[in-house]
C-alpha cells in the first residue's frame, strides 16, 4: 500500500482509527455501565455478583427466565443453589463495587473532557 499512497494518508488513517477507537470504547463502556449498574431494577448500585459469584434466586428467576425454567423442569436447580455470601463478603463487595463505579465515572469524564477539548494546549 505504501508504494501507491502518499505518507499523509497513513497519518490521516491513524488519526481516524484512533478517534473511532475512543468513540467505540466510550460507547461500549457507557452502555455496559448503565445497563449493569444504573437500571432501575438494579438500584441501588453496585451489583456484587462479579465479586461473590452468587445471585439471589429471585433475581436469577427474573433476569434469566428461560434458564431458570429449564433448570426447574430438568430438576437441576438444586445442584446450583449455594449459600448466600457472608456479611463481610457482601460489605466488602459493595465497598469495592462503589469504589470501582466512582473510578469508572471519573475515567469516563476524563475521556470525554480529553476528547472534546482542543489539543492546542491553551
């Protein structure tokens, strides 16, 4: 390609690709973030499933109705039931989750600020 195109084309492509990557990352992060942490049925945040590896049975039934029904029909639901996480584990998971949500929001704000400000240094 470089033998047919001038060098400035690669510079422009690099800039476009970088801007596109930032937009994609911000979009994916934002969609994930709000769908997993700020849906009305998930409030108050955070969802601690990723830290504890457990989900309340009622929440599982509501969010995964087909899988729940399959497990009930096949009699396998009991094999997947576990004790609720301990209070220290739940508290630690909530503290860590809130910390990470705040950190994520700060990073999102910084990316948006960096993306929308000029690079002139003024």
